[in-house]
C-alpha cells in the first residue's frame, strides 16, 4: 500500500470515529438535558420499572443489600444518577449532627428509595421514609418491599408536599 492511501484510510477511520463520538456526545447531552426536566413522578415510573425487572429476575427472599445493589445497577443502566447509602445529616437548631442516617438509594437528587425485604411493611417503615423526606427536603420517596410475590404489592409511594 502506498503512503497516500494509508493516510486516506487513517483519515477516514478518524472521521468515522469522530462521527461516532459526536453522536454519543449529542445523545448524552440530550439525556442530561431531558433528565433535568424529569419530574419526581416520571422518575418514579422508571424506578418502579427497574424494581420490577430486578424482582422478576431474583424473586423474593434475598437480603435487602442484594436488591439494593441490583436496583442500583439497573438505575445506572437507565442513565439515572443514583447514590447508595447516602449520608443524611440531622440539623437541630445550629448543630449539624451526623446521626448515622443513611438513605438506601437517592436518585437524581429528587427521589429517596428505602428498600426492605420483610414479611410486611409496617408503620415504622413509613415513619422512617417520612423522616428521610423531611430531613432532605425531598418531595417523593418509594418504600419498596422485595419480599412479596408481586412487587406491585410491596411498593408504597410516599409524598412530602408533592
């Protein structure tokens, strides 16, 4: 192969690579722009879909930590910003206390997910997520109990001035 042909092939390869990069960059930019516009309700629909996918694959009976890891993975796969075990400080008057509160999953800085794997959700679980919503000034929380036959029976949507 002569030198000019090699240069042409390299140049075409470069252009093709750049076109793929530009397309991926534009898609990512659109996803970021769209996500900023997503409401808590739109996010909750995606989160619940991810939860159903995890539950369908794993079924009931595992530890909360297993469901947390898998749900986190699904949220990231769906291009959502999510944080695991996010510290939630308690502020009392002028005192900032690190009281050890941890949110299981915090999605897009808007939705709190509290994961359970218990026989039945009870009032203390509801009180826990309400407290987290109040301390974080978030408007929506999802209390998800994976220890049920059908996940729709284990989801409690909790609103805080939404």
